């Protein structure tokens, strides 16, 4: 997800999207640990998306 797309989301959408991404990241970590993950790069990309969400949330005042 591009940073421009993230910045265009409102606060509620950001919180919801961040929760979904964290949940998806956990699932991918589990698949990676069991050897079922096809592309380890997807872990890196998802981790960066979560970081983008948290950064924008912090700037908008949604995280403390």
C-alpha cells in the first residue's frame, strides 16, 4: 500500500486497516514457521505496511 493511499484514509479506517494487517502478518509468520509460505518477501512488505499505518496514525493522533 502506498503512503498516499494511507494518508487519504480517515482515522477509523486507519485503525481498522492496521488491525487487519497485524492479523494477516501474524498468519503469514505462522505459515513461514511451518514452511508453507511461498514468498518470504511478502512478510517484509506486510511489516512495512503495518509500520506505515502506525506512522500515519501517530501523526494523526490515533496512537499514544
